[in-house]
C-alpha cells in the first residue's frame, strides 16, 4: 500500500477518507504520521473521518517545498485533484485552464 521512503523524507500525501473526501497533507516521517492519522491522533479531520486509502505520495527534498505544494493542492477543486491522482494529464491541463 505504501512505497518505501527514506527516514525523515518530506512528502505530500493524498488520503481518501471514509466519507470519500480527499485529504491532502505534508509531513516528514510518513509511516508514523500515517499511523497517527489511522489512530485518530494526527488531526481532528482524520479523527472524525478516518483514512480509508493512500491515493498518492509526492516526495520532496525539503519540507518547505512539500508544505508549499500542499498549500497549492488544497486550493484545487476535487476534479483537478482526481485528475492528478489518476495521472490524467490531458484532463489536468483542461481543468487548469478552466479554473484559472
């Protein structure tokens, strides 16, 4: 389910929550943070609506880069996030043009 990551690797992660919501977060120590989300110890959002699946992981050299990307992705509409997750580059371009 989860790729092998270097210890302390900075990542942006897409999680599908039980409700179907796509949660985007950035962190280091992926395995521990995922466990925190699964046990309801990471944040209120995943405490109330636990993760059901890891949809996508992006790795970054620096946490500041991962955090910047997280903030960008959180502004995206659901359809655009899904296009990225699916690797549908044509749809992603189309949505980028139409969403401004």
